[in-house]
């Protein structure tokens, strides 16, 4: 990591000491002026959390509509269905970092409103789709809107909160992320059983409009960074690189991890990211300075975030198939049956906020609970009572509620306040990459075990699959805890 003296130069993009409030550029802020730090108003917090909840819900909701889409008048192929699910995630994750940086430079509230508009336009396109191509295009457009929404909401909260209020505000934001996944499962299940698949997309249009109205009234503008110089080449290189890597992760189980298409995707992604890093180090105004990853706590927090969502989405992938295919639940009941995951996510963050000055044991304990809960869930079979299975969901829920707020704080506070949008983009990219990898690894291991002679599909593959995922979570947990260092990770990185 460069020394503070070098890091304070005009091209570094990461000053050693951040100003108390970023300078304002552009139009005059909303009355009564640019928001100052303190505790965000309840109406502001609710509006921002509602935005991120809705954006996150669309990641999961589509999975429970796959049977209805398959038999719909669109006559989609298997590949069309796959891309209908994945287009949102690819656009969402691939654009997060540029979207966060652009919000920092050109206005976070404006980025949030633009994201809601794109989200609604994509939902309307999907709802009115006359063929698979339009449905997929609409999903991608909504994903691009979500990429603007998510980092903007977190960045605004960081700017509106003083350090003593920040942990509680970010715990609420993290809870909204978790509840979004659960709301998507519940809403997708209910719509899949009682309504047309088009209803999922149609309802998002007025909902996005209502959220935009709430944001316009309740959310103040925050200061922009003074270095408002776009980096179109860096944006294209980074976005294309991340999309290539995500394509490889998501499509790996379908084509085979060693297939030329997947190997090429990873190679192209790595090359584009490397070219981006070279460009950013030489540019006088890069999208972001890749030297931020020299901060040990940022690396550890990003890995911890990816690890938590790796385990959580592995569970989501198996849960739906287990409850419907093994236990015989309908789509709506399957959505309801995962509700125990909300308990720990809702209650534990309030307890974890009291230990915000000791993130190392909080994060280590939380991620370990996720791993142990997955090990417990791996023991479930056709005869396991739902109450026993729900207990393991509660363990995973408690681990998520304990670790995720501290990990979110770890990412965003590893960077100076004027780069809060970038920090949010990095953290959310870690979430989506972890989620995509969790589904990919789970699908691959599950299909490998289920295909062996003498085995009987999901039930025989579920136990070894969840044990592999749990082991990976526990190994990554040890790496994350070590990365936080002996000081417990308090404060910003000294580097």
C-alpha cells in the first residue's frame, strides 16, 4: 500500500485522511441544504431500505416461477429460462462498482432515482414480453437499475450517519438485503401458485413509482466528490471483465467447468480485469484506484461478505427443491417455509450492534454459525420433521444477522467517506459473486452426486452437497478472521 503522502496526490483517488464532509458540486441540494451527518430520519431509513429490499427480492423471486414460465405461451427453451434467471444477476453484479462510483461523482440521490426508473422500465418490458428475448432484455434492464439503487442507498446512509449511529443504520440496511431474498421467495411462490408470471413484473412498475416518490420527499441530497471526471474506458473494461467472470460462474454447471466456452470466459474476464487495473494505475482520474485492495481489512470484509452469501444462496437453491421435490410442498408453502430465516436476521443485528467495536469475534462467530447450520441442514431427509429443519434455518439466520452488518461496515469504512458508493459497490459485488458461486457450486456438486449409479436424485445428493458448502464456508471463515488481524479490526486500516 502506498504511503499516505503518495496516496494524497491528485491521481490516487484514495486520500489518506478523508474530509468530514465531501465538497458539493453541481446543482443546489434539496432544501434546507445538503444533509449533514447525524442519525438518518426514520422516514429516510425506511425509504432507502425499502428500495434495496425490492431490488434484492427480484434476484430470488424468479426461481419459483420457472415451472410456469416453462409452460407459458412464450415457449422458452432451457437456455432461455437460464438466461431469464441470470440476466438480472449478471447486469446487477457487473455494473455495481461503476454505478457506485458514478453515484459518488454525479449525485447519489439522482443515481437512486435513475435506478428506480430503469428498474421499472425493465419490469414493464418483461411484463409485456411477447417472446423470450424481450423477457430477458427486461430482466437485464431491471438488473442495471438495481446496480444503481443498491450502492446509492448504502452510500447515502453512510453520509447521513455519524460513526456512533452508523452501525445501527447499516444493520437495518443489511436486514433489508436479507429480507429482500426472503420476500422474493415468498412473493414468487404466491404468484407462481395463484397468479400469472406476468404479475410479478407488472406489480414492480407502480411499486418502483411509489418508491421514487418516497425518495424524492424523504431522502436529502448528499455531497458529491470533487473529482467528477468520468472514466468510460475503465467502466467498460471492468464491467465486461466482471460479466465474463459471472458468465463462467453461472454457466459452468451447464457447459462443464473444463469446457472451452467456460475456460475462455474466465480467461477473458481475468484479462479484462488486469487491463483495467493497468489502465486505472496510469489514469489521472480512474474509476477507482485498485490499490484500495492493499487494505487487509477491505480484503477480509469482501471475502467474508462473499462467504456468507455463498452459504445462504446455496441453501436457497437446495431449499426450494427439497421442500417441493422431497417434502411435497406447493410453491406458496415453500415460500412461507423459509420464513424462519427472517428471525435471526431481524433480531440478532440489534444485539450485534452492541459489539460493533469488536468485529473480529462477531464476524467469525456469525460465519461459523452459517457453516454449522448448513452441516445441520445436510442431515435432513424425507422423514425429517419440518420443525427440526426450521431449527437449522434459525442457526443460519442467526449467523447471517450476526456477521453481515459488521462485514458491511468493514467494507464501507475501509474507504474514505467520499468513496462510500464505491465501497457499497465493492461490498454488493462480493454479495452477488458469492451468491452466483454458491448456486453454481451447489448445482455442480448436487448433479455429480445425484447422477451416480444407484442414487435417487436430489435426496441422495443433498447431504454431501451441503457438507461441501459448509466446509468451504468454515475454511473461508478462518481466512477472514485471520485477515482482520490481532487488533480485532477496529477503525480504518492504518495503511
